[in-house]
């Protein structure tokens, strides 16, 4: 006899680290941890890989590629999860993720490394979406803030140990083991999820709402149809992401203006392509779920667009060593993890809309502090302290946006809406990084370049603050 899903049989006071959720919590967080560790570890060892394999020309593609293919994985996994439940897509996504690691880890050329990274991104994007659907099917709603806080911590903690561990592995063994070592750890992480996955139901039994979270659903018991059109749009969005990330310094007819032109065209294509991949009304900030999805992208764009340049600012303007400048991001990461834990313990005492609004304001204030530090030559400590504030804001907002996405979904739309949230996250960051790269290179003075970046990201963060009240349904 098939056992029931844990969410249906859990005792009222159970926590995410108590039976029957312990194994699935540890397994899911381990997968999130490994994905985050790999992302940070690759950043550390890629200069070594590029030098050894002579792949300087493919360096940017090694980072942009996984982000692009991840969009395709998100859409495919979301559709599959809505149609058949998350078990099949989760197993497939982990297998594809591991395959990409194997290809990259055994590569003898830079092209093979890039190919492995493309496959890895496809699996990683799909894995993110399916884990969200697993949360919806396994945990009761009251535990969602806690499990998403655990996901946040699992994503943040690698920023403390990932770069150092990856450098140590590359120095003592080989950069190949930075990829291959993760493959070994993926298997036990997935094995811990199996007891819960046996009882997970498919998502097409009840509820109403179409694939966009609106209107009527297929009749009760009818499977959600396959959506090849959405995969085509995802592929187009992926190409636009690649165009954005590769547009810096591009010349057309010998003119440097080629990069901005290509980036502008890629932004338009990305927005057109993403429209069928998110709930209707997302790009116009319709109240409720559409605004939740949009805020996710805006907050990601503001935060990550500014974060990339903060260590650069400290090295260039304040003569920090790269290691010491990197500790700034560690402070933000610790604050992110701490705030995630705080919001999970507050539970219903802090409503999700309030947490999102407060978090968005904190991110805006932090970017503003970085801007005034740059513009007026204030001590570096101001910007560093501000980034701790930004991390706290992300720790408040991110888990609650995930909670709201699932709360506003039906079983038929959990996969679609989870993929929409992940796509908004990825595209928001990609758009911001491309735009800030263009702004940074547009100025001849270093101070103006940094100021321009922080002005742009502050405008994006201000848009998130303005739209945040609309997440309340």
C-alpha cells in the first residue's frame, strides 16, 4: 500500500527537523546547498580552468550559459510537475545536474567545460522548481516559512566556505574534483528524499486555475496538458539572456555602441519571451500573485546588480585586498541567513506582505548608502554596514515571496508559478548585471562608473518598494 504524503499525516506540532519531515528537509537542503556551493566554487576555480585549458574567450560563456539553460529547465520542470507531480522531474533534474558536473569534471578542453556547464544549468534550474513543488506537496502551509528559511540558509552558507574549499581542492588535488566531488554528494542527498516522494501526489486532482493562475482549470482529474509553446518561449528567453551577458564590449561596424544596441534588443526580446512564462499581469504589476512574481525579479535585480560591484569599489577606491573586500559579502550573507531564521520564527506574527515591504525598503536603503559612500567619499564602513542591512532585507523578503507564491497557487499551477518565480529571479539578475555592465563602462571616471551602477540599482530597488504593497491579494 502506498503511504500517504507526510503533509497529510503530520502531528500538529511537528517541525521541519522532526518526524516525518526530517529526512526530506535534510535531503532538500542538501541539494540546495550543493547547487549553491557549485555556483560559488566554479567562480573560484574558473580562472585556473581557463588558464590551464586556454579558454579565455569562453570565460564569460561558462557563467552565462548555465543561467540561460536554467530558464529552459525551469519551464520544462514546472510543466512536468503540474502534469504528473514533482517526483519524475526531480529525479530527472538531479540526473541532468550530475551529468553536467561529470562532463565538466572530466573535460579536457574549455568547450567541454562550457558544454558541461550548459547541461548543469539545465538540471539546476529544473531542480529548483521541483523542490518548490515538493515543499507544496509534502509540508503543511504553516511550515512553509521555516522550510524556505532553511533553503535560504542552505544557499547562503556556501558563501562562507565555498570559495575557500574550492581553492583548497584545486590546490591540493585538481580543479576537476570541484565538479566531481559534488556528484558523489548528490546521490545521498537525493536518497533522503525518497521516503517523502513515494507519497507525493500529482498536481492535477483538484483546484482551479489555468496554467497562468487565472480562469478555469481542466476538469477534475484531467491532466494538465504539455506546453511546448512555453518551452519555445523559454528557449528564446535563454538566448536573450546569453545576448545580454555577452553584449559587453561588442562592436557593430567598428563602433562600441554595438554592445548597448544588442543589449537593448535582448532586453526587449527577453520581456516579450517571458510574458507567456509568468502569470498574466506580471509585467504590469497586477495585484496579488503577478506582483509577487515581479517583486522577486526586481529585488534580485537591485541586490545582485549592486553586490557585484561592492567588492570592486572597495578594492579600487579604498585599496582593500580582494580577500578583505570579499568579507563584505560574507557579512551580507550572514545577515541574510539570520533574517531568514527570524522571519520563520515570527510566522503569522509578521504577515508576508509586511515582510516583503520591509525587506524591499532595507535593500533600497543599503544601495543608497553605497551610492552616497561613492558620491561623497564617505568611509568604506558605511557601505559595508549597509550591505549587512541589504542581506537582512533579502532574508526577510525572499522566503516570504516563496511562501506567497505557493499560497496563491492551486495544485495545477504550483509548478508553473514556481518556475515563474525562478525565471523572474534569474532574468531579473541577468538584466541587471548586463545593464550595470553597460553603465559601468559608459563613464571614463571610476567614481562616476560606480555611482552610475548604484543609481541604476537604486532605481530598480525603488520600483520594488513602490510595487511591494501590491503583493497583498
